[in-house]
């Protein structure tokens, strides 16, 4: 049964375990991440290599992604592949990754989703959804709009 009061979910992962998880997820697909994995990674941060995988799979340039994460492109470029990105920007990157997974699934491919992100949207006050990606609440608004489209509400 295990130690009293011990739950696998409450155990903190070691750095070695985090790197192993990143390595496995890199080959499984960057955009796929569970709620528990997202929480763990958000608390500890992600490596530069994970961030670069997110940029690649979302089709965002490093400049675009750094703008949404509110960190300089240079600070990302200067890191080694296994160096950690701070928890705040890491969490936004993971939520952006999740948003792109949903958008790609809904629209059928990355290009159609990118086009939608970059079009003015009446439901979002005439703004482009991509302009919302620099905050958690903005990412959630875009996700809510995707859910509205998916379930038949006007976009």
C-alpha cells in the first residue's frame, strides 16, 4: 500500500526525472501533455529544448514565442539546450502548446489554425486572437472561442 500519506501525485520529480519526461514527450509529440504533467512542468520550468520543440510544433518563430512569453529572444538563445526556462514563461508556453493542439485538431491543420488566429474576430472585439496569447486569461479566451466553434456557437 505504500507509505502513509504518500501519493505518487504529491511527490516532486527530481531534475533527472524531469529531463527523462521531457525526452519521452519530445518523441511522443510536444503538444500532448496531461494536466498533471502540465502542473509539474509549470512549477519547475521547462528546458530550452522543450521550448524549442513547442516553437517547432506550433509553427511559431522564436521571436513570436518570446513575445508571448514575455522573455527576450536573446535570453532564450543564450541558454544551453538543457537549461531551464523560468516557471512563469514555461507555464505560458505549455498553455500555448495545449491551445495549438486544440486549434490544430479543430481546424484540421496548422495552417488553417494560424490563419484563424491572425484574422480579426468579431467575437473577440474585432481583435486578432493571436494578440491574446501573452496572458493566461487571453489564452483562455482564445480556448473558449475554439470551444464555441467546436460546439456550434458563432465564432
